[in-house]
């Protein structure tokens, strides 16, 4: 399978909330980072599992998939209801990948945190979305949520 096909497989699985196939696309030593999480190994698979299970109305699209032997990229967009506030979010994300042994070894997602926080958090996101304080608070809550999820799923421990 080409690396481009691997990225496509990952996002097709995500669009079907198939976290097991998503996990199969990752190297055991994968590194993942976005605006809320910095994860390694099984933690990254646990995050996708958690998001798939909790994302009752999650829908996504992806395009502009490119890849060579070493690296790749894609653009993807997610639409969902943010569980903590019940607010609708349309997040636009650019992904960068690196590969090892036919799997994704590094996955970095980038998006406009302020734009996300305005949608997900409303007025607090509008006022504080640019600040390190709010970003740190979101990272802390995301880590706590993931740790609680992992504690209930021994396959990620």
C-alpha cells in the first residue's frame, strides 16, 4: 500500500468511526500532536477511539492527500457537537505525516485554535481564545478526559 493510500484508509476509517482500522494505520511508536493533545503510542489510538465513540453527530471530509516515501499531508474538516457545551463546531485541519515501516509514525494536526474556541466555547472562546491560558486549560481538560477513557479501556494501558 502506498503512503497516500494509507492516509486515505485512515480518513475513510475515521469517517466511518472505525477506530480499530485507524489504529492499524499507526506505527506502535506513533507521535501525535494537535492543539489539544500531545500523545505517543497507544495514547493516540485511544484518543481516536474516544472521539469516535463520543462523536455521535461527527461527520468529516478530507481532500488534498499527498504523500511520498517519507512524508505526506492532507486537509480534513470535522463537523460535530462539542460535548462540554453542546455547541456546533466546524473545524478545518491541515495534517502532516511521516512514515516508517509502512505505517504512520508521526501525525501533526494544525488548526486555528481561536476559530475553534469561538465555536466550541462561545463567548469565553471569543474573548480568551487567543490566550495561552485558555489553550492550557483545554489541553488539561483534554488530557484528563483521555486519561479517564484509558482507565476504562485496558487495551490502551
